[in-house]
C-alpha cells in the first residue's frame, strides 16, 4: 500500500482540544494538589500516619510548606514523586488536570483546595482560543533548552505530531528568533545557557512572551542547588507563563501556549 | 540479584594507573570510563573495566597540591572524553592527554589560576560561572575558520554546540561542545537520601527514566544482597522495553523527517505517542517515573494486562507494516546507506555501545550478557548486529530491536499474569559500594554507588550517550551539511546524558 493511502485509512487522529475536552488527560499524575479545605487539615492531623510537618520535611524539593496553621504546596517545585500522596492521602492527591499553567509564579502555590474546576478552565480556554482566532495571524514559537533532562523536548515536539497538531491552531515553530512571538524555555537554568538564552530573548521582537516549561524551568527541581544551574530560568529571562510538571504533558504545554497567546494578544 | 560482580582492586599510585588499566584491558576487558571523585582534600581517579560479568574498579589518588597524573588516553584511547570531563570537574590534569580543551564545564580551562573553584569543591547552592573565554580553538591555523551551529537551533532540540572547522580544501572537521547544558547531576547524588536518589536518577536523562532508576536501584540492591521478586523484575522489564521502543522510534521519526518522508514521519510519531500513552496507562506517567522502587516496583500496573497486550499487539501490527514499507522506500534508504560510516579503527579504539556499537559489529548487549532482573525470567532477546557501521546499519539494528522489545513486552506481560508474590521487598542497604549495568536504549548504562551512614556519598554514572558521542565527529567522512541530520538521528544521543 503506498504511503498516501496508509494515512487515509486511519481516519481522524487529531485531538479536538481545546474546542472539546479530550479525555486522554484523565490518567495523568500531572502535579499534586491539596485534597481538603484548610479547616479540615487541622482535624486531619489526628489521623494515623506521619504528621504534616514530617511529610513536608520528606518532600525532596521542599515543595510543601507547613507552619502550624497553614499548609501550602508549591506546584512549581513539586516533581510529582508521590511520597506525600502515599503517606497522607487524606491531605494530598494527584491532580489529573492538564491545564495547570499560570501567569503568576505565586499562583502555583496552592494553600486551599479552591482550585478552579476543569469546566471553568475549559470555558476560559475557549475564550482564549477565540481570541487567538481573532488575532488572525499565526503565532511563531521558538524553543531554548536551558538545561533540561530531555523529556520536555519530547513533549514539546509531540505538539507537532498528528495527535496534537498545533499547526491547526496556527502555532508554528520559527527558524529565527526575529520572527518569534513566544519563547518556550525548558531546563533548570544551566549557567552555560545563560548567554545563548539571553541572546535569543533579546533578538525577539516585541511583543514577546516567555513560557517556562516544567518544574525544572520554574524552580530547578532536584538540581536547583547545583553549581551549574540557577534554580530555574526565572533569573535568566523574564517569565510570563509557568507550566508545572516533571515533565508537563503535551496538553499542559499546549495550555501554557494558549495562555501565552492570550498575552501576545494583550500586549 | 544483579549478576554483575564489583571487584575493587587494591589502590594503585596514579603513576601505576594507566598500566593497571591497560593490564585489565589486556585480560579481555572493555573500558567503561574514568571519573574523578572527592577523597577528602584529594581526588580519587577511578577507572572502570568490564570483563565478562565482573566490573573492576581501579583507583589512584591524586594529591591536590600537585593535581596531575599520567593520562590514560595515550594507551587507552577510549578515555579521551572521560579525561577531558575529569579535568573540567576536578581541575586534575591528565598529563599527556592529546587535547584537553573543555568538554562539560569550561572552568578547568583556567587551570593554575588561583582562586578558581572546580565543581568538585562547590558547596550546595554555590554557583560557578563557566569560563567561556577559556575555550580554545576558534581559529586554529591560517585560512582555517569555524562555523558554529547551536547551542540554540531552530526546531526543538536539546542544547549542544557543533563547530565545523574548515580550511576550504580538506574535509571539514566537526567538534562538539556539550557543556552549555551541563547540570552537574552526578554531583547532586552526594549526600542524598537513598530513596530521593531514585528521583534524581530518573531525571539524569529524562527520556530514560526507567533505565536510570533500574540501574540506580539495582546498584543499591546488589550492595544489600537483595533479589527483586519476579513481579517487580518483570514489570521493570516491561517498562524498560517500552522505553526502548519509544527511543528507537524517536530515532526513526527524525530520520524520516530528514529524508522528507512525511507520511512515515507522521505515522511513526503517532506510534510513539501511543507507546507513551500505554506507559502512562500502566503507571500514570508518560516516562515511567515512579515505576521503579528500591527492592522492586512501587505497585501493580494500573492497566489490565490483557488490555495492555491488546494495545501493544495492535500497535505492533501497524508498526510492522509501516517499517517494512519504510525499509523498501529507496529515497529513504539512499539517505542512510554509507552515511555516517564509522571507521573500523575508531570503533576498535572507542568500543561504542548500544545500536551505535552493534551497527559496527560489536555484539554486546547487557540484557544477554548479564541476564539481569527480568531478563532471566523470559526468553533472552537475540543480539542484533550489523557490520557496515553506517546510519543504515544502526537503523536496521533498531528495527530488529523494536521487534525484539515488542515480543519481550508481550512475554513479560504473560509472565506477569502467571507470577505471584510481592511487587517489592524491603532493602536494608549497608555502607559500601554497589554497581549495576543495564542496557538502556542507547547502550550500557553503568551506576556505581557508595553508601556511607545510610546516605549516598558518591555516585558514578556512565551514560551510553556520553560514551558514544566521543565518536560522533568520526562519523563525518563526507558532506557535513547534508549528512548532519541523519548522523545525529542515527546516534540518538541524549544530550542530557552527554553533558551530565
Ligand atoms: S509529590 Fe513529592 S515532590 Fe510533590 S509535593 Fe509531594 S513529596 Fe513533594
């Protein structure tokens, strides 16, 4: 069978997201979030298992803050190891959400369970997508690896595979920073990439938007204290959108890009 | 239990080191690498040689007041990149090394400059600045110029810089600078909690999480004398082979894209996505993170085994038909045949591993030779070998291995259905040293860990990508520009693993 007809027999593979909800996301352990409203946490302390202070001390990236009354969880540090979920499932849970990108770094810190429901986020996404269309031009994306473990690159590349196919949303990779609207930055902020990253950023025309892709890019993750990294890319370039996850799934990155597009439109 | 035996030889003086390694190699061993580790205020130069199922560890200690030792590279050519990295990270100078310019972190270039702190001395949260001015060789002779490519490229790539050196007449030379994305991962193991070390291992090369976690955990298990129960070993195998399929497909996706095979590219990319989704259905993570636990696996698979079988069988049937078709497409084959052929002398000197080595006639595969973990519980895979040493040979090896991996996963799933018992056992790790080798998609991945007071005091990690990439420039015999994408994709190196 020739190549051309091979493609036709498979029918539609491409996700309809963001126009429609894509069920694929449901089994991801994207990041961890808090299970119960804050008031119940105090009561929860009576439950068997380690205390919340002990759980916080055992988090490998110090993502959990516990100072008596307030418990917080920084999704920008969480690598999703699952240790807190395993030891206190009454307090922590994996969140299957795909749409975790935030435009403010502090917004990644959850202190209660009052996160927006998926439906709310979806509504917001439809609105964003409508604005992308209203922009009536394509969005050009540049990627820079500033010390990643390599998995973020696979997940970004996946966006151009036939399943995600972001070209249909008018999002393209560009061969030159001079045509780029959006800069996707991955990695823990390797010192050796500080210069090249800065030069790429500076070569981009205004308006430009920077997306930090992944927990490592947000906070440095497990290599945050290394002699060779800067604890994330935030100290190397001004970041506009933060996409947590170790690594974030293609959907999560897509969501971050859609938020980025919204910023491009707004600037 | 890991079948690998770690033998720590009597310490030698650094003058004797090269001789000792040479003797170990003459006994039929292969060179694994040489690494610098902190020994109080001194530096231990640790050479590893693998002979059969024995990993020999030979250490000489260098006094920091006279930080040098006779280089191994003149007698052990495979040490070329290892000694450059050792020099970058410790400041110790291997005397007689033919080309000691910076490789993974260019601070060592300022050697002799008092006040320089090398990565080996860095305290947690101390940031070192890579001294790019120490980089030599921008201009190496009259009429010679260099064309840099990277570290930022168009498309989505891990950062690495290539320099094409040309004098306009001879065949241009390619040089590789991976240092830009160096994260210092190996040093981060020092002082880690043993369980936390697992999360770090999963992120050493993030697309090889299962291979790294397995190697790390196996090294500790072998130190503890613990055998992983059958279910744990089999589930590790299933995930390791799915990881291999995903990686081999990645290489093929890039080759198809480079050759302008748009349909093959799209279809293979779709299959790769399906493999990642299958992994996520089994464990909740697209890269299998969290699967491996000390003593086995974290828990049972989250997907019904029969369903996993069905999905993989369906995928395998489609993939098989497309691969057959691809390997009959002349415009694809023509781009690979003869491209990036590794010269036999270079192969003999450097002993590349994985598909790069097997495509050049080196029939080594740790799954067969060491029959570790789950590989003793299912039928051993055949070692795929080709002789030509070009991109086509590497592609043929990968196709054979994808087929082999599919049947290993199917066998592994059947064996899991019939197995019973715990998924993991407790591991009480004593102080001491443990080692493990697993066959990652790119080749043998080696972990050697030292435990002190219940925490990691040192980890030596030898990635296959680092080992093989020393040969990358030798694969360029012809036109650098037109062959580049094929040679790069056929090496399928993880830059995270090369830069460390
Ligand atoms: S999942 Fe792991 S990294 Fe994330 S908050 Fe819990 S313990 Fe910390």
